[in-house]
C-alpha cells in the first residue's frame, strides 16, 4: 500500500493576503482534520503570514516558500534567505522550479547551494527536476533529470538526517494543459528512485516522496496518484481554486 500522499499547491505569483484568507475560508467547511493527505501550500512571500493565520489548524497543512537565496543575511537586495523564511513560519521551500531555471537562469550549482542553505535553516527542500520538450524528443529525458538530481545529491548525502522531497515536473507539461501520462510519470520517477537507491541507500530512497507536477487537475489527479512511484502531486494553476485543490486532495485520499 502506498504511504499517505503529499498534495502540494504552488501559487506562483498569484494570491494576495486577502485572497489567501478567502481560499482558506472556502476550505474550512470541507476539511476534516486527520483524514486527508499531507497538504503543502507555497504562497508568495508577501502572503505567507496571512496564509499561516488563515490555514486550518492541523499539522498536516504546511506552508512553504517558492524560492530562497543561499546566503543567510546581508546586502542582497530583494532576496529572502532560508533563515528568514523559516523564521516567518515556512517549513518547506521549492528549489529549482522550472520557471526559476528557465525564466531566471538558475543553474544546477545554484540549486545545490540553495538545497544546502534550506537544510541548514531547517527547511525541507522540494527539489524540482524536469526535461524540456526538445530534450525529451531528443531522447535525453534520463540524462537531464539525473544530471539535475546528481547536482544536489552530494549535499543530501552529506547529511544523513536530511529530509527532502523531489518533484518531477516535465517543462512541457507545466501550465500547458499537456499532462504526462501515468506511465510517463512512473518511468521518470523510477529513474529518480533508482538513483536515490544507488546514492543514498534503499531506506532513504523509499522514504523520499517523489511528486509529479505539470497540468495536474481534478480529472487526472486520481490516475496519476495511483501510478507506481508517484507519491503525490505538485499543482500550479488548479491549486488557486480551493474547490479544485480539495478535489485533487480528495483524489489522494477521501477527506471524510
Ligand atoms: P501547472 O504548474 O499545474 O499550472 O502546470 C505546475 C507547477 O509549475 O508546479
């Protein structure tokens, strides 16, 4: 039997504090503490405090940030460190999301430094990997996602207690309405899991959730969540609406 899934929502550059409060207000009547998957929501930095205040009081509803900078403090105008994010109440951080890599030019080395900073500050990194359509068509799926994973493995293997989450998000499926099939997801997750086994051992590999992300919607979530090796989903667009986010969560496990 699969462990309890992780259902994560990446709000990207959407949702102001008022909208976050509205989101969770709609959420409450539907919500039965204890009978739901682990829910992880990534609001923008400026909305984190409002989301923390408005979320249901349940340890399995956690909030993270969408990015961090690797330095702890100092003259880095506009950046937010892992230490600051942790102090503001975040427990997790996305790292290496494809928009960070492709819109903002983040490199594998940057991603690795950020993972190190997150662990040091006590944030759980959610490390995102994924190939572009061109790379996939060129038969480079395995090479690309394992290269992205290999970049962070030294940091993770240095710290035997480090908890982390992986997210496989094919770039061609993000925000496009194109979803990987459950078989596509299982295949890529299997490659990632085998690499984790080789480098970190069977126990840590089995304990590390691997989420699928890319156009996850209420109508495709159940089949993706049933696919072998898929331990949860990372949802962008469909996480902005509480009804669709809850429907996806329900696909992971009945809420009532
Ligand atoms: P999407 O985004 O669900 O809107 O495709 C997923 C993500 O970027 O995490």
